[in-house]
């Protein structure tokens, strides 16, 4: 669809924006489409948003249309984004009520700092899926909070890691007391990524599904034994840990009473 036709479609949608409850958008770019820069409060009934903008993130922020239409959307709880941009967490670039979301899926990848700045606002989150990576800048500095951030509502966390950085850059001071599902995937790469297979803060006692895949994931024998011994409700276990001796995993599984 040409840019002119896309603009006409959104011009036609705009008068009915206040009625929208679900919105699934896939476009090349949003330049000259005024719908996206509408004032917050324009979509008061919107509950679910899926947004893919192919060219978003490849220009300077000042050259891109700010997305403000989804700000002050009191019913919005489920968001899926496919936008590659380190500026995604900036309110002036993409205004989103992160604090009220219960489900968030960002398939960027986005840099660790952007992930951190967004995730720390998601205090109501129940399901979170992120792709985190730094293809261009491995020296990014993340301003960590001094105190732990506890995500007491979160039950599902899936992370796909792409880039050159340490695990504490992603998980530092994040605590997940009640996860039912945790998946961590480190993409195959020649980069020297070393990631702790079980990051701090992932409580084992409530886990029902655990999936860890990636050549770069590491875990010492004692940690394997101790962690799996606390997984009392584990039902599904998927491991691809070439750096962890298989014998350590098999010995650890003998102490998991409810594994099936």
C-alpha cells in the first residue's frame, strides 16, 4: 500500500478512534500520518495494541514523528511492539502508559538501557517478552537503582539476548518472586557473551516451566544442584547448555521431586 493510501486509511480511522478496542498496525513508516501524533486520550477504550513500524529507529529522533496517541489510554493493558529504537523509552518519542500494562512484548531488539528504563515502569506486568541487544554500542552505561525493584505480579518472563554485554546489565536489582515460566535464549554468535544461566532474582520455588538455551550460558555444578532442588513445582524443563557438563544436570534432576 502506498504512503498516500496509508494516510487515507488512518484519516478514515481517526473519527472513530474513541471506539477502538484492539488495534493491529503494520506500516513502513508513519511520516505525515497525523493519527499517531494525536493528543493522548484519543483512544480511551483501546485494550490491545500491536504495532510494527519497519523504518522506526533508523533516523534521529528529531526527524521522526512522535507517537503520542497511545498516552492516557486507561484501558490499554496488552502491547506488542516490533520497533528497533534506543529511544523507545522516551516519552517524547513513544508515549505509552507502561505502568498499567499487564502484557508486554517488544521484539526489537532494544539496548539494555532502554529495556531497563521501560521495564522498571511496568509494575503491573504479568507477562513480559523482550529481545535485548546492543549491535552497535557495547559500552552503554545503565543507571541502576540503589534498591531492588520487585515484580510481584509477573508470572511469565521470556528474554532473547543479542549483543555484547553482561547479564547484570539486564537483571541488576530486579526481583521476580512468583514466576511460573522463565525462558532465556542467547542467540548464537561469535561475540564473547557470557551469561549466568539462572540470573539473580528468579525465584525457583514457583517455577513450572524453565527453558535455558545458548552456547554462552554458564552455570557451575553447585548452582545447578541448588537451584533445581528448589524447583518443587517444575513440570517442563528445556536446557541447551553446552558449557554445563551433562552429568551435573542429570545429578541435579534426581532431587527435583515433581518434574514431569
